[in-house]
């Protein structure tokens, strides 16, 4: 899957810092969402379709034993 360029990531970071000054947690959420949206666009997919594709490509988590 295609990834975004570092220059574009830095642009997103600066944009988030300007949009949400003094709130690093909200900045990180904004950057993550915009990054996923851009990667979906680069791969010719809708945002939710891309997120689903990422989650289904991961190895399943081991089930915990309760006991």
C-alpha cells in the first residue's frame, strides 16, 4: 500500500499545530485521521474501506484464557 511522503506529513503536523494549539492529543488524532484519509486516496479507496483493509490485514489477536 502506498504511504504519504515525509514532506506531506510535516505539512499535516504544522496544520494540526495551528488548528489545535496547546492540545497535543487532539493534534495527534487529527494527524492520524488525515494521514489515513490521504493514504486511502493514494490507494484509490474510500476512507472506511481503507481502514477496514488495514484491520483485516493484521494478524488476529490471541484470545485470552479466562480462568
